[in-house]
C-alpha cells in the first residue's frame, strides 16, 4: 500500500506530536501548515492509517486541552512581566 502525500504528512505530524508532546499550534508551525490541517490530519486521516499512533496523539492532545488555560495564563504573565520591565 502506498501512502498519499496527505497520509504521509498525517503520520509525520502524529509522530512529531507524540515525540515532542507538542500542541497543534507547535506542530503547525514546525510543518508550516495551518492548525486546521494538523487537526484534520491527526483527527481523521491518522485514525485510518495508524490506529495505535492515533490513540497516542489523541491522549496527548487531550492532555494539552486540559492544561491550555494554564499555559495561556503563564504567557499573559510573562507578557506583562516583560512589558513592565520586571
């Protein structure tokens, strides 16, 4: 079975996310694609290509979703720390 370009990208995205515990945004930036593309590839295409990898990616993205409010707060804190010269 030969993979299409989209399927190869989906697998590469999945492996990157698992290896780096990356967010969708980080993966999109690394592969120079949109967040929508990353989501489509790992949520739909990857499921049909490699179910085991899809489960790992799903777990990491779920964890990222649960902690995103913390990362957002930390980013805001850092922004104002820099702005105020502290």
